[in-house]
């Protein structure tokens, strides 16, 4: 859509307010709302002002003025307001230079796509994430000087098998057991209607959904798969995906979390990310090499594997991510590639022989990541692999968990902590800075923010289980 088409839509749909959304540095949507009377063609050129110093990881207070400029192509009716609301995603612009803001994650994704085109390798990077999440009935948590706890409430949780369902009703006993939540029908799958409402709201917002289903864990783990799209557009859709799932859950008196590992002893939530490159309408990953892929695809895999440790700083960017990425528990921590083997970090799906379906699936990302930064970083790693013809080595088609220790020791792993991933990013960043896609300022700010506000914050606080281990020392 163009600006004039948006303004026409405003009149046709009797829109009352316009909501302007943008992603902050860590990857959470922020917004403010204007009355429809302020919706003039000027806002699409001149933008609207806000305080950039109040956004995490952005401006200092002495240079706080920033502009949001709505992207008319993202206009959609927002289904969650009581007033008829038009929603648009915005770019961030410096009011002094009128240039796009270098720390705006969406701008970084756009620069990655522009860089891809400048290389001449391809003209489009397609991305298809499979984001998992939990639907809980409630959650309580706190941490202060003398206590720290979390408490998850889930009628579907297997731990509630011995009690009532909390609503004064008899417990009917249909609970997915730990690691047995994959594809049960109702009544064991008690969240079918909620997920259906989520996908219908996504479709109304212009997001094409492939399927929805219960995932492996107990207590309401879910997955909704989207049809692939170009990189920035898919990142936009992932932001809307989170917005829709959370707000539909609230309609039902429930809550959604994209935290990678909220439950101990059960599967965490990943975001396996399918990727492929195309040029002039033709797929570039299909060929006559291993699993029907091309040399170019193998080199792309080589780049992802070479830079996997530093990529983790963007695609598994929380301390909680590494509660999921633990060796020996079916997590995709092993930096190898394979067709069909889901214990490898990269899988080559074999569902279809069509060249158009040929792609790779990077399995170590999780849905806590900022999709603009995560997708852009993976593209930059893959392009580095292509430009330098990085050999990914031999595929690993064996069951990794059956390998003898001496053979398994030769398979490298993802970092074991966020601190290790950030250290890797500090050492290995040049591939991200090609074409000025990620600037030194962006990477330094990311490192500083994550170390100060997340790593140090967790390190300084006692963990409840430490009392179990050490109270009687």
C-alpha cells in the first residue's frame, strides 16, 4: 500500500485511531496512538516525534529526540482495540540528519537485504520461522533482597493431575505428560480453540499460516508455522505473531510466553528458521550435491556453522536460552548439518523433491530473539560462507547421542552461556559489518546492554535451587 491508499482505507473502514508500532533494541514492540485527525500525508514523509532516550539501548538523554515514520505497506486493522484502529509499523529517523537510525533493528534487516542484492549472489532471502511458545493459565514471579521465586499455573500441566482444575470442577485427567504433547487431539489438547483463533487473527492481518498444533511439552506448548516470506517482511510478521498470540490468550484469561525454557525437565521453545536464496525467480539452494542441494547452499551452511557461536548472541540472546541449549537433551547444540537428523544444528528438510522447496533449517535460534537482528545476522553469516566458499565438512547423519565420546568430542557445540556467546561476538564480528549492515556501534551497544542488564543481573542474584544445594554447607 501507499500513503494515499492508507488514507483511503482509513475513510472506508471508519478508522478512529492510528497505532504506530516499532521494535526496540532487544526486540519488543513499543507504540503510541494518534487520532485519525492527525493522519495526513505529511506523517509518511516527516514522521512524528518521540523520546528516544526512554527506549532500551537507544539514545542518550542529551540527544533524545527521534522520529517515527510509518511504513504504509504494513497497514492493517488492529483486532484488539475497542475503537476501530489502524496499525502501522514504523521506521526510526534522526530529526537532525533525516537519515534512518542505525540502531533501529528494522533498518538493519533492510540493510541486510540491500547488501544481498549488491553482492549479486541473489536478490531475495526467504525466511520461514517455526516459533514455539507456551500458553499458561497464569504466572507469578518476584525477586528482591530476601526472596526469589516463580510459579506457573496451568490446568493442562501434568503436575495438576492430582488436584482440581482450579475452577471448582472435578479434574478430568486429560493432561499431556512430559515430552508427550506432540499432536494429541482434544480433550488432551485443551487449547485447540485458542490456537485456531490465533491463526484466524493472523490471516485477517495478512499473515499466511501453514498450520498450528500442540508441541511436545506439557502445560500448553504450541507452535504456529507461517508461510515463508522475504527477510524484513517476515520479521514484521513475527512481531505481529507475538502481538496476536499474546492478545488472543488474554481474551481467554490466559497468558503466552516466548521464554525459551520456562519449565524444568521438559522441552523448551525454539524457533527453527528455514532459509533459502533466490535470484530472478529461481531457487539457488537446489542442486546435485548432498541431499539435493547446491554448492552455494553448502557454502551458506559453512558460513552459519563457522559463525554459529557469535550468531548465538543474536539468535539465542537471553540467559534463559542456554537452559534450552544443553548438550545431551535433544537440543540442537551440535554444530553439524544433516538431512532429516533433528539433533544437528542445521537440517535439510526432505519433505519435497521440488527445487523450490529446497532450503536449510537452522535449529538453534529461539523465539526470544529480535527477529530483525536474528534473521539479518544469519543471512550475513551465510553470505560470508558463499563469498569465501566455506566448506561445512561432512554431514552428520548418525544419531549424535549414540556416538562414542571420542567421536562426539570432534563435533563442535554452541556456546554454553550467553556470556560465552557475547564473547564470541566480540571476537567474530567482521562478517556482520560487511556493507555497513551491523555497525560497530550497534554491536558494542548490544554487547554492553546484554552484559550489564542481563548477564550481570542474573549473576548477582541467588538462585532458589542454590538453597537446595548449599544452605546446609
